[in-house]
C-alpha cells in the first residue's frame, strides 16, 4: 500500500504547520518514491517502520544514523527521528491544491446550502434521530422531512401569507 500511495518524487506539506519547537518540519524532508523512504536534511534515510490501524505510516531513521548526525539538535531530541504521514497524503495534497480554484469555491457554496438544510432539520424541527425502525421507516421519515423543507421553500417562494383576520371573519358569516 505504501509504495503505490505516492505520486510525487518530492514530498512537500502544503497544510499549515503547528508549533515545531525549533525542530525540522516535514517540509524539510524529501520523499524518495523509488525506495519508499524519506530523506532527512542530513542526507539520511527514514524507512517505513509500520502502518497504524488509523492509516498513518510511520517512517523512522536508524539510531546510529541520528547519533552521528551534525543536525540532530535541530531534528529531534529522541534517539531517532520519526515521521507520521497519512497513507493517502498524495490525495490530501491534490485536494489542498484544488482549494483555491473556482470550481472548489462553487462546490463549497453548494455544500453550504445543503448543510444549512440539514442544520435546520436538526435544530428547528428536532430531526436528531430516526424514530421508525428499518429501511422503509428511515426512508419514510426522511421523505417527510424533505417534504417539510420543500413546503417551507414553496411558502417563501410564492410569498403566501394568511388572510387578515377581519376578512376571514366577514367571509364566513
């Protein structure tokens, strides 16, 4: 999985970084796709040590490599340097690159509209959980919630307002 997950010869992190306490960030490390390893600023290799259940890949340098390195003080306070990288980092980088495009902005506006509808269902109509069992019950409840949303939109669209009270009283009598 790790060897096919990288599409770039050199890895760079485009996300904002947290506080580094003076040590090298992942930006200073280059990814060597051919060897599936990161190369540290001192020229040493960090090889894939293991993959966690949450999809994080752990790359570690060897202790002897770090012990003899002149940049160790800027790199780590541990016996060896390790990097945690998401297994799908290439996809994350690609999506981060799309964030400034016009298509992304348009998609964000559309998602916001949909999210506002669900927020209204949850907050104002108390649609926090399904009360009927089974797929048909869930489908029926969601259909009713959608009907309620669409009726709200229709009323706003046509500008329906109830007749004045005095007109209602005179017409019935």
